[in-house]
C-alpha cells in the first residue's frame, strides 16, 4: 500500500505483487484504493507524522501483515516517484500537486 499526501489531501494505492519491491516484478497490479477502507485513524496518524517532519508532500509505504491483516509501516519518502500510480488514477497525484501549488 502506498499513501500519498499532498498538503493534507490523501490518495491511496494498493500494490498487488509477489515481491516486497513491487518495481521488481512486471506482474504488479496497481489499484486505486478507497480511503474509506483504510484503518480508522491511519490518515490522522500519517498527517501527524508528516507535520512533525514538516512535509507538505510525501508518500508512505505499508505492507499488509499476513497474520493480522493490518498495515505495517515501512517508510515515508519526501520525494516519491508517482508516474505509474498517477497513470492508473487519471493523474490524481499530479492534480493534487497542481492544486497545492496554485493555492500557494
């Protein structure tokens, strides 16, 4: 799971792959994931982390635990790549960045 945050707006993507590094396998599926399906409080905790790190833009990566089904935090990136995920979401990441820059 990768969750982008752009000035408080969140966009989630499910990465379905056999490998932990989804980029290493051509069979990876990238799916837009509804925010409403995320664990309660997750986005608030992510927003708090980003505020503490003074990040307006970033992406957090999670892996689902095979035993509990809960998302386990892996890392947060301040300069994440997003072209492949943007392509499956009608440019939602790019649009959020443009909206943020227009408001600045």
